[in-house]
């Protein structure tokens, strides 16, 4: 650090004796204009803003110390740029000239300044000795010469003091202030960059460090998306730091150009002062008084030039650590970039291997299904299960590969589930209905049901759909139409959508009716006709009672045993007898024929029964 600072010191011309102009010739070193000052200030401001932007946009909390090491001196460079601009504006307003920097090392400048001061002090001591032993007529001339030499010694000590100020700047930089018109522009720029006047807040920096400590990026735990995003961010940060290093080098080069002319101006002032102090043509007190005034003027000019050179040199000193910090920061980002890429390739390789493994497992599973499962229906079911399992496993592998943490996977699965539930709500409802259909009182293959007005025999109850063989006919006279009806299982949640035979019961109710024209003894007529149907029912009564008992066991519900029921109604035509009786669904037509025949047979017995017009025995579904 000390070695870098020494290289950047500017007052090398303090002890260098260049060719001097004539004592009364004004030095012509005004090469810096107001535009040069504003351009330098704008370049420094733009450079500082770039530093700040990289600091704010960086997503690497582990580099917080490197960022602070760059940001703090960069802010100091900006402050020194304003100090230099004000000093230069002050010089331009007073002399119309501008100071430019020198390029010798600090050690050489210190030695030269000390040697020059010692030499002048030695000459001054010689004059004191001469005055003490001189004659009265020679003493005025020697006294005037001594005053001129004392002024030259004061200038040498000013130069030495300026060099000491630069040495002390390594620990505590400072800067002057300044002028008009040009100064107004400088003040405007400073008001737009208020950060120049804000103190460094170490507590805020420590707070930011503690806040970002919990946000440290761990590529070994990150997903592919996070790793790609991180690698892209690091690549952009590296490009910005490369551009900043070039801007820093340009700023250093510009400061070096400005210091070249200041070195020339300081060397000319010192050379003129030495020439005036050591001139041999001065012989009278007036000559020495004139030279003393000229040396005083050169001393005032030296102070103005040094006030410009000091902040400019300090700015150059601070820029070196900033560039070194940028270099170190760039190397740190480079390491993080390659570290992130390594884990990105590992993640991609692992994901590819997992996907290939799942595809291989799926192919082997499918081959095993076709080899060992021969039933087409079961084979289709196993294939559906295989697709579901492989699909879910593939989704989990991709989610775990692309996302960073389990919480991200859970969030993604939540969104996927919500979307699927909305898009497949009817399918989900059908799957739920399937468990109702295959339950204790559900459907079985062969059951006769009516769904949305379609009567049919159940062929299959699938996970999503219900298949029926359509039946047509009236009452018990049902026969297949050759068509298969398909319904979504969710139809059972519709009102009055499905009707089926009670469990264990395969009988239906039919009725037989007859109208007697002369109901003289209606009670006996009713008993005779009911007995005729009862005789037919007794033939298949055991089968009906067994079905009824099965129904009671399956439903745990006690109901009356089915048996024929008779009703008598008096109409204009005569006495109408209506008899309801259960019939086996499979033999309903033959039972109806036998019931009607039994009524005719009973009507032919003595005393015979006379049927009214249109009141002959007939049967129909109840």
C-alpha cells in the first residue's frame, strides 16, 4: 500500500532545477479550461454511479466486504474530484491559468525539497556572516539580498509543507474549496450528487451485512432454474466489473495528463525563484527588494497550484486501491461463476439420468404387463396404473431438479393440483361416484337399471363410465336392442337419475282385473277371483319369499312378505275386481297368462260369473 502511494505522489519538481525563463517573464502554463474541469468531474461522477449500480445489483452477499472496500474509496474519489474542481476554479478565476500535476515519486520529491531548503538556509547563514563582518556601506545591499533569500526560503518551506500534506493524506485526505461561474456548475453537480456530503454509515453497513447473511446463495442446494439465474447474474456482474476497470484506467490516465502540466508549472515557479534569489546582477537594495516581491508573487502562485494539485494527487492515490478492489471483486465473482456452473452441470446430469431411469423402468413394466397379464380388461387397468405412477414420478423428478427446495415443490404441486381440479372436475366427480356404484348397494354386472330414461342391463362399471346393454319393450317383455349406452358415473349425483332393482330382489308387481256385470253377492265374487290368482301365486311363492329374505338380510330392514292384494271398485259397468301380485321377472309373461286363465276358469264354475262389456280378465304391470 505504501509503495503504491509513493508512486502516485506529484511534487517531484520540488527540487528539480529546470531551465528558467527570464525573471520578469510570466510563465505560460495555462492549458486547463473550464470545460476540462467539468469533463473530468462528469467522468468521475459517471464512474462513481457505475460503482454504486454494481454494488446495489449484486446478488452475492458473501462479497459484501469486497463491495464495501470498493464503494468507500470510490465515494472518497468523488469527493476529491469536487475538491480539485473547486481549487481549479479558484485558480482560473484569479490567474486565468490552471495547475497540472507532476510525476516524480514521494521519496525523491521529499529529498529534493529538503535539500533545496537546506541549501537556501546555508546561503542565508553565509549572508548573516557576511553582514556581521561587512563594512557599513555594503550592509544595505547585503540586507536587501538577505530579505530576498528569506522569501525564497519561505517558498521552499511551503513546497516542503505541501509534500508533507500529501504524505499525511495516506491516513486523512482533505481538500479545499473555491470560485464563481465555473464554481456554480460545480455546485449544481454536487447538489445532484448529494452522496458527496453524506457521512459513511458503518452501522447501516453492518445491518445490511446481517440482513444478507441469511440470504447466502448455496449452489449445492439450488435447483436448475436458480442456478441458471445465478450464473446469468454473475456473468452480467463480471461484465460490469470489466467495464468499470476500463473506466478506472481511463480516469487514472486523465488524472495523469492533468498532473503533467501542473508539474511543469510548479517546476517553473521554483526555477524562477532560485534564479531570482541567486542572480549576480543585483547590486542595490532596490534590486533585491524588486526580486523579493517577485519571489513573494511566485510563492503565492505556488500555493494556488499546490491547492489544485493536492486533491488531484489524492484522487490518484485512492483510485489505485479502488482498481485493486475491483480486480479482487472480479476474481471472487469468477470463482463463484465457475462454482455455480459446476453444480449446474451436475444437476443437469442427475436430472437426465433420473429421466432415463424412469423411461427404462416404464418400458420394463409395460413389457412385464404384456407378458404376464393376459386378461385384456386387467391389462388395460395395469397400463393405466403404470401411466399414473410414471407420470407422477416424472413430475416429481422434474420439480425437484428445476426447483430449489421442498417448499417450492409443494407450492408447484399446489398450483398443479388446483389447475387439475378445475380442469378435471367432472372426471374427479365420476371417480368419486365409482366408489358409490361399487359399494354395498351398488351395481353389479347383470343388474337391470334405468338411467335418464334408458333401461338396460349393466355390462361394466368402470372407474369413470358406466356401460349398459339397452333393453326395449313393455313391462316384463324386455329384449336387447343391440346398442350399448355409456354414462359418466357422476350421473348418480343428478336428481332422479338412476333406478335399479333392490338388492336380492328379482320380482316385480303385476295386476289382473275383471269387471262383473251382476255383483249380487260381491263379497263371494271377490273371494272367488282372489282365490283363483292365489292358486297361481302359490306355485312360485317359495322363490319370491327367498328373494324377500335375501333383501332383508342385505338391508337389515324388516318388511312385510309380498303376497297378492285384492281391491273392489263399483263402477257404472259393474263390480271391478283388481288383484296385485308379485311375479318373478324372468317368468312374468307366463305367470300373467296363467293368472288370466285361472280367472276365466273360476268364472265358468257354478254359479257362473257374467263379465260386463269390456270387463273380461286381463293383466298388466302394476
